[in-house]
């Protein structure tokens, strides 16, 4: 059983403590022996179950309004990630994919999509990255040109999670109100739009649905526009501000699992006539792992709490949480692999799976290098004339 004492920290309310216990119980019943053989089918099944049992209700406010509670999202991601990376992926993508609609959609858009994404009856995707612009969002090349009452979208998106199985894609495209960041807009594109093609399915080291998409004369109505034309960059960034903190939370879940597995092994496995746990070299690793986990948890829940308490921007807090928690989890998991010896790299062992799962988190939703730029800019902003 993982150490849940952090739930008594002042960042949380009683409803979070209750939620933490409920999600743990759900994961223990639902995430044992997941079949990853057909990853699309596994994801569809997980979306349906997470929706049926009310967990996806946390990924978006209901269509009547309300806000997303980032601490709840973070707690759920942390717990799911500790049990099964694919369940965390499914949960996270429902939130990020529907995020621009939850945060900026109008009444009609919210009414049409959020009840379905919350119930697990529609799968959502966030289509921002392109072959030539992943980190440099302001430079994206996909266009949306006015056509009567609607728009025609043309271009390519890549590294799109849920690509191939999503019912709805939020697509960012250049509408040209101004150069750069001020000339982008966000659109809702249905998965069955004939102008949208799955150009390639992409295989990665921790398998999940991922694709390159192509848009050719992809027609959407004027009602597909989220917010106002020209607001796409800010919509993307503000959505990422909410969800980057939760990437840190998922990393935290992976790191906690790595420590749990290591502690179990250190107590059981004998070396030089005593359990591993009695070797000071091993104790040094375990101390470093525990320290990095607590430091990451403090940054993740600080960012989530700050947003929930009404801060207008949490760009810096979210960047710090994502950067530190993902980098620390990589170090923690690497140490876990080392302390497991050959078992650490044996296919199917929990720490081997964690080693594959963690790597992408340092890249997606803003690579570690981008988070450093974001943090440094916010620190330097106060020093500029
Ligand atoms: N929330 C609201 N507004 C924001 C914002 C945020 N988090 N970040 C920037 N903005 C606003 C700025 O205030 C600025 O507004 P004004 O033009 O009114 O002054 C505008 O957006 C442009 O901002 P900026 O000049 O910082 O844009 P840059 O092109 O320099 O941004 C980075 C650079 C690297 C920070 C940005 O492109 C980024 O975060 N890239 C990573 C994207 C990513 O996560 N990709 C992965 C895809 S999703 S898996």
C-alpha cells in the first residue's frame, strides 16, 4: 500500500481525502491484469469504465458551468498512474482533449460535448503539434480559411494522442488575424469529418493510440470555432497551464510505484548475507528517491492548489511542477531499475514498464527544455525595464 499521508497536507480538503481513497479502491478492482494486446480496444474499454463509474466527471465541469478542480485531477492521475499507465493516459486525454471546450467553449459546445466526454461516450483529442512546430506553437502552419459561414482546414498534425480513436479533435489552425501567436484559432472537428484522415499510426515505447493526421478541405461550420478567432494561442496555453500540473502528478504516481517496488525488493532480496535494505549504498538510493518524490509532490500540489484557489495564471507554477516531477521520476525509476538488477530490464516487470512509461512525459505537453524557458521568462519578467 502506497504512503497516502500526503493527503493530510493543507493543500487538500476532506473531499480530496475521500476521493483519494475511492480512486485507490477503484484502481485495485479495475486495473488488475489489463490486456494491452489491442491498445485501441483497451483504451475504449477504460474510457467506458472510467465514465460509467464517475471518474471522468472530474475531467470537465458539467455543461451548466463550474470549474475544473485541479487537485482532484492530480490525485486521480497520480493514483491511476501508480496502478496502470494506460488508465492514466485515457483519463488525462479526456481532460486535455475536452479542455479548450471546458475552459473556453460556449453554452452550445459545452452542452453538446461535455456530457459525452464525462460519461465516456465520446473520446477527445488535442491536436496542436505539427511536423515542423511542436515546441514553437506560434509558428504552426495548418490553416483555417473562411468559407461561407464556416472554415476549411488544411494541413498536418502529428503526435496526436487518441488519434485514430477520437470522436472529437480540438484543432489549432492559423486564421491570420495577425502574424504569429495572435493569428491562431481553435476548432472542434468531429472524428468522422471526411476532410480528416489518419495519415499514420505511430508506435511508441509505451504503446497508446497516437497518430499523424492530415486535413484536406476539412470543412467545419462557424459554430466549431472555440472562443474568438485569433484567440487560439492563448486557449492552447491556458489549457496546458491546467493540464501540465497533472502531467507532474502522473510522473509522481510512476515514481511512487517505483519506490514501492524497490522497498519490497530491498526487504526480501539478500546480498552479502543480509537484506539489500541493510546496505548503506542502497539506503542512500532509497533516501534520494523518497526525497525527490516529496519535493515533486509539494510542487505538483502547490500548483494545483494555486489554480483551484482562483489564480488567473499558473504558468510558472505548472511549468515547475511538470519539469521537476517528470525529471525526478525519471531519476527515481532509473534507480529502481538499477536496484532490481536483471529483473529491472525484464519485459513485463513493473519497473521495466515504468522505465518505458516515464520517458514521454519529459517531452509531451511542453518538453523539459520549454518549461525551463517558461520559468526563466517569468523570473526575468520582473527585471526588465
Ligand atoms: N496563458 C495565457 N496567455 C498566454 C500564456 C498562458 N500560459 N502564455 C503566453 N500567453 C500569451 C502572452 O501573454 C502573449 O500575449 P500578448 O501577445 O497579448 O502579449 C501571447 O500569448 C504570446 O506569448 P509568447 O510571446 O510567450 O509566445 P511564444 O511564441 O514566445 O511562446 C512558448 C513560447 C515556448 C512558451 C510556447 O510556444 C510553448 O509553451 N510551447 C510548448 C508547447 C507545447 O506544450 N507543445 C506540446 C504540444 S501539446 S502535447
